[in-house]
């Protein structure tokens, strides 16, 4: 797909994020919106996947390590055809397969159940190591939050990935600068993020605008071409991206829009670029 086509897809995914969280009256729109272009590029351009066969053995895998941003993943999977978009309105409802955090047992396209911050990247490293051992050529991607990487287990996993030269692993850090209680600096800054991953033997790719499709295209191509070490894409994004009153507002980390806010946000997204 062209960059313009992917931008249109990203806008539809943003609508899905808002629809789901509004219907649930809960959820995490801020970090879902910041990662929308990352989700878009992965599922519509980068990854080898097939909605008609979600469990095909040679598929690429994504582990959503920051599992609370499930609304973003679900909206992407629905847009890609893994399940009907109408199902997004069941987010967090009783008996829905769209739980508050991803559940690999119920939801087509979900490769790992996540939500306990810091643990998803360990699962991704295990997947990548398994592919290496069995001689499989599929790739594993892990999407982490910049607040999430304050967790110590992240760095144990990174140590193993670097030492085993897992060049079939790509970690993406959604670096929007905000977490549930404030800015990274106010809480417990993990900076310098790129230098830390480099110290753990990763090839680090810094993306100045992680909400820009063309920059992500270059970054993922570089990661795929890197041999002998895992890659880490540090994508500088805007929390709440695409909705004027949510952008760079920490309060939208885990709060759903009410009826009026939902209508305003959807009206903004309906406008032509």
C-alpha cells in the first residue's frame, strides 16, 4: 500500500479505538492513538499474516507488551478483517472476546495474552528464540510503552535477545513521553532509551516522528535488513494523536470519551486531510 493509503487506514483505526472505548465507557485511548501508525504499518504492510488463517504456522507474530492498549490492536485487527468491525462495540463487555487486555484463547489474530507490564517482551524473545531453534523464518515484533520499560524484566529479556543475536526480533518502543501518573521525568525516566538498548546489543533505530508512515517504512526496512542482532525502533509519538483535546494530555491514558467528546472526536476524524 502507498503511504497515503496507509494514512487513510490509520484514520479508520482511530475511529475504531474511539468507538470501542466509548461503548465500553472505559479503556485506554491515549496510548492506542499514539501507536496507531505503528499498528497500521505492521498489519497492513510489514507482517506476513492472513486474516483467513490467523494461526497459520509461518505467520509473523506481534506481542502487545503494553497490553492495556488493546483497543488499538482490536481496531487494527477488525480493520484488517480478523473479525467484524461491529464487534468493537463489545469491548470490555461480559462474554465479549474483546477483553480489556488481549486474550490469545478467544481473539483471532492475538498471538499472546498480555497486560502485566514488562512481561510481553519476554514472551516475544521466547518466540524469536524458538523460531531460531526450529529453523523457521518468521519474525517476531514486540510493542512496548516507554513507561513500561521502567520494568526490570524488560532488560533481562533484552539481555537474552542481544546475547543470542536474535535478528528475527524487532522491539518497538512507543515513546510518547507520558504514562499513567505523569510524564516519564516525573515518574521514573528510562532515558536514554536508545543507548540502553544499544548497550544490550540491539541495533537501534530512532524515528523522529513515529506517527509518520514514511518514517516508519524506512525504519522497519532497516530493521528487517539488520543481521546479527535484534532491532529496537524508538518511535517518538504523540499520546492521543489525532484527537485535538486528547493530544499530549496524560489524563487520557485510561479514560473513555463521553457522548459529547466522542461526537467531537469522530467529527474531527471525519474531516479530510
